[in-house]
C-alpha cells in the first residue's frame, strides 16, 4: 500500500479509497448502519442508565460495572454518528482535499477533516476502553465464583479504571496535538499518510506516528503489533476466553449441584447463577466481536504484504474498526434487558405511562375541539 501514495507530486489515497468502495451505495449502506446502530445504542442505554439510577441497592463491584459499561456504550452510540460522517466524507467530492491538502491550505474542508479525526479518535479510544471494561467485568466475576471469600474492593476497581482511562486519554490528546502541529508545518505527504491510518487502521497507537515519519521497518512494525494490537485487543480476548470457559463450567456445575443446596440458600444461588449467566453472555459477545477485529487486522497485514489486498482491504477494515465496535455496543443493552425482569418491567412501565400521557393529551385536544365547535355554533 505504501508505494501507492509515496509520490510527493501525486496523492493516490482518494483513488485507492474509491477503488475499495467501487459503488457509492456501499458507503451509503455503511453510513446507514452507523446511524441505525447509533440510535439503538443511545436509546437503549439511556433507558438502562435511568433504571440503574433509580436503584437503591448497595454499590458493589458488579452493579458498578453494570452502569459503567452502558455509559461507554452510550458514548460509542454517539460515535456512530461521527462514523456515519466519516463514510459521508469518503463519499464526498472533496475527498481529495480532505486527504491530501495540509491543514494550512485546507481550511475550506476543515470541518470534514475534523469529522474524520474525531471519528477516528473516539472509535479507537472507545474500542480499547470497551475491551478493558469487559475484561475487568469477566475477571471480577470469575474471582467472585472461584474465590468466594475474596471480594475485590470497589475503590481499587475505580482507581484502576480511572488510571487506564487517563492513560488512554493522554495518548489521544497527545496524538491529536502532534498531528495538528505537524499538519500545520508539513507538506501533503504527512497529511496523506496520517489519513491512511485514520481510514484503514483506526487504533490509538504508541508507534504509529513514528511509522509515518520514518517508515514501517520490521522492528517498528513489531512494536506496532505488540503495543497497539496484542496488549489492547489480543490479550483481553485471551483472558476473557479463559474466564468464559470458567464461567460456563461454573454454570453447568451449579445447575447439576442445585438439589444439594439447602433451602435457605436457594435464592442466593439463583441470584449468583443469574449474574454469572449475564456476564457469560456479555463476555461471549465481546470475545466474538473482538476476535473478528483481530482476525481482520491480521489478515489485512498478511494480504497487504503479499500485494493482494485491494479487493477486500478497505471494506474489511471499515467493518472491523467502525461497525464491529458499534455492533458490540448495540447488542450489549439487549443482553442486559433480556436478562433482567426488573428492567423489562421498568421499560413496560415507561411505555405504559407514555401511552397514558398520550391518551390524556388526545382526550384534552378532543375536548378542546368540541368546546370550540360548540362555542362557534
């Protein structure tokens, strides 16, 4: 891919993108999927957060993570609209200026450049954050059922999460600052190279900018794979897979051991069994989505090194980095709702109250119209 856009007198990236997405309809479909998944994610997670805000139970680790995950899923839903804008820019007539003209000479497309950068940064940040949250939830649940006398402190969980979010946030801010500063001073080569990573490799990277500046040497690429792929994606996927096996085993074992439990412990066992089942579904869904992302990145590198990536590279990268994390965030609330009878009752109550309010409003309007007609007559 690098040789396609290394020339200083010709910016080939827009033509490469149009070759990947041969039909404008493909980009329109991706734009529509981002909007649909984004709306679903926002609406459902807002409902879940309102429900948990009314909860009066003790603030333990699992309920805390049950609120944190929908919060970041909600942010991912908002990012879905940025991703829709990302695909709209790829389908626009100003694509060449967005990709190839430096910031100092591209003020007329600054809004589109900003949409691309924000879409990239929020998608990359929330993807690694989601991986960390699901790993933390799965590990905590495994500790709860494997070591019942050991309970992780909520304060430790909050500090670990806060530290991770700050580190990733600092990376995002540092990368954006460096890109804006360098883009104002450099020629179009840096701009085009950076937008290549924005479109096709949407990862918050520790070494990506060095790869842009000095080229992707073998050693640099190994660091890229280790720091930007293995640590934030492959390792959480492996840990969650191991924990998933433990959770499934515990679910089956407790179901078989159910009759031996005393009567005064039945309710507690059912509650623990239910929580474990919910975490198992969330973990299985995360492992599936994260595995798809990792596999596509690995295949992307493999076929790109062989020079045979032009037929699928762009579409696969777009699905992996823009659609798959959004799909993960859109399905999570469905899992929460399907597993919680109280949450389903709360949603039914909200729907019923809105229907009653609508009926009362319709009755008031009808009474007003009748009164108006009688006064005129």
